[in-house]
C-alpha cells in the first residue's frame, strides 16, 4: 500500500482521520513497548504513513504521545462516566463509574504507571504548559462528572479530588496486595466507605 503523502492529506481533507490513526498506532506501541522504545519510524511504518507526512501532523514524537493521552482520557471519560451517568445520574452511578475505571486501570498498566523511568522520560520532554493543561482538563472533567451525577461536595474540592486519586493510585500496588488480598475488593470497600464523606446527592436537581 502506498504511503500517504502530505498532498493527499490536504487534498482529501483527512488530516484529523490521519491524526487519529497515528494515535491509535501510538497507543498500541505505548502499551507494548513504552515511550522510549517507540520510534516515529516504527509508528509511520505501521500506520503506512511517510515520515514527512507525520511531521506535517505532529511537530514531535512527544506531541503525538500527548495527543494519544488526551484521546485515551476522553475515551475513558465517555465510556466509564458519560455512558454510566446518563443512565443513572446519582451517587450510585458515580461510584459504579469509578469502579469501572479502576478495573480498566488494572487491565491496562501503562495508564497508571506514571512513576516509571519511561513515563518520567516522557514528562521531561513535555512543555510545562501542556502538563498543566492535562491537570486542568482532569479537574474540569471531575467537575462535569459531579454535575452530571447531581452531586455536591461535602469537603474542599482539592480534598475530594486528592482522595479519589489516592484510591485509584492503589492499583500500582495491586501485585503486592494480591499476595494476601483481592485488590479489587479492597478498592471497592474503601470507595464505598469514603464516598459518603466526600459527596451527597443534590435533591434539588434530582
């Protein structure tokens, strides 16, 4: 199959489709090989895209990884929160969505292994403004999810976000925990025990 050229991209107006294709290939390689062992050439070969075309879409390899990260986050947000909360906009629905997200993290290690040398190497190459944007987007999603679930905070927002983040980060210790316990059951118990201290149902919106 002939590699896609920059002229074809602009002529067909399929730059967004190509971007999504490159991100899909990037995600597969990220899962299997990590950031450092994934090269632009490998991604281009697998996506059947010319290297020159790649650089007409992304300025750097890191830009591709950041875009892939954003797409993954959007997919997780939609799959585990938007769909769940549209059917059950409540505290129970919110809890179910978080439990589904934790299980996805458990099955997909590269989503949460942010303290590894590989992920740290990526962060060092990313502009600080982009890192801040990722954080801001995460907070905005948290706020949207609360509104959609008809919940109100019972504690400071930073404490609520930090508590949920801390619970989700337990997945990094799943191998150690599983020597004695079932880490899924532990997460569910901790979430069920804490959630009522963080939020309550907004009866005026239900």
